[in-house]
C-alpha cells in the first residue's frame, strides 16, 4: 500500500488534473447528469442522521472482536483482535462517500445490489435505506464483524439486507449461481490486484447495460491502480469515472466510444 505521504501526493495530482466537480466542459449527457443530479446533490436525506448516529457509537465502542483479515490488510491495524472503534476508524467509508452511494442507489434505482465487504454495516445501511424496494446482498469474511453488522441492521430496522459470511472466493461463486442479474455492485473487500480483477471477471456474466460497479480505494496501492487501469481497458467497459477514493464503472451502450473521466469530489 502507498504511505500517507505518497497518497497525499497522488491526491494533489488528481485534484489538479481532474475535471471540475460542477460539470463544466463535460460533453457526455450521462456524466453531466450524474455530476449535477447525483454527485452534487447536497440534500440531507432522511436516512443520513440515524446512520451517522450509529457511526458515532461505533467510533466510541471499546468492545473487542476477533478479525480474520482475508484481504490486503488494514493500513492501521494488522492484529487479529481489534477494538470495534479501531475497525470503525480504519474500515468505514467516510460519510461523504457512503452518502454518494446512497444517492446513486436512490437515483438509478437498482433492484439487486451486492456489497463485497460489509465491515460494521454502515455503508450497507446507506445502500439498504436508499433502495427500499431493492434486495441488498452483503458479504463479510469475518464472522464476529458480520454478527455486529447484523445487530446494527436491527438497530436501524433494516430488513432488506441479506448477509453472506465467509471468504469471497467461496461465497461469490455460489451467489452468482443463484443470482443471474446484478444491477449495482460495491467492491470493498480485498485490495489486491489478482482477486480484484478476478472478481470483476466473475461478475461480468451477471452484469448488463445498466449495471454499475463501484470499486473502493482504486489508488490505495500500485496493485489497485493496476487493477483499476486493466478494468478500465476491458472491452465490456465503455465509461469510467475516477473520484480518486472510489472508481465507477458503466456499461451503457449509448457511449459508442470508451470514455474515462477524473472528476473532483
């Protein structure tokens, strides 16, 4: 993984070279609509406050849980026994990104949403709250963390989220045998090149023209940048948006030529 200094330098370069976040000069109607109606939607939706109240509780939670890290590891903690507040601090997506995912689900209205990497369930809660009529399937490899996430779903009265526990290498093939169509996928579970690209290829048969993939931490390491670049170049992908900390992948046939955007957020 990149050091905080390296990541800071990369972010500065992204910020200087990326398109402005207001949509000026963006000629793609789809991307302009995304910027103006989703990315820059500053409304305070009904679901935000209860979920952020839960986040505050988790950031102060001193309970200890066992964590079997099946991915590339944590930037902060590498031990198998962690405080809940440490997991919350290092693993939860910041509110601005979780709320962006909420707005994307709210705007595009996917029916089947897959999240690969539940953690404590905060982002899951945003996805589920935005898609009241959607089925949310979330995957978590650490059993005790998954149990905490389930309790958090109960606190927030979330009843449209299904939890799959276990290593993604074991649970994803079975899920794809069962679910032949996925509309929205958030991949946040294994920050290494080989599994990230492999998951992408495994997911492809279940994706369609209007599916949306969101990859977390695309600039987290050299491996993740390589994975992101290779996914952007794949023949099935015709539109990508780099928001630095997350990357968005689209398959819309209206985009006859492959397009890539870096947009400040």
